[in-house]
C-alpha cells in the first residue's frame, strides 16, 4: 500500500487558531520547533517554554559523560527568536 502525504493540503485543513493561545514545550529539537512554527502559522498566540531538568556538573564532565542541556537551551532560544514567539526558561533542577 502506497501513501502520499501532501503537507500543504494537510496544513490547509487544520483549524484556525486565531484568538486562541498555545503553549509549546520547546526542547531545542526539530519536532517542537516545527510544531511551534505550524501553530504560529495557523494563527495561534504561541508561547514557548524550555525546561531545564538537570545541570551539567563538574563530576559528569569528569566521568566522561556528555550533556547537551546547554546546547538544547541555546537551540530553543534561537528557534523562539527566529519565529518571533515569547519564550520562558524553567529551571527545574
């Protein structure tokens, strides 16, 4: 079975978000960035939230582990700024 996906048709069928608000958990990855862009394109008043769930410590650096939390946060901020949506960083650690 073959399936063709037409993104333009799909997006045109989405309901309008005019007058509605949406909060997006913006991780810094592609999925949440695309979701934020689609919601904004559909007219939603979008707010982005990036959650910091842990901090990289000197001990994790010494153990040779690699934490991408700082890079993820930087990417999330870049996406929010590029899309023109307000963003908040919640430090939960």
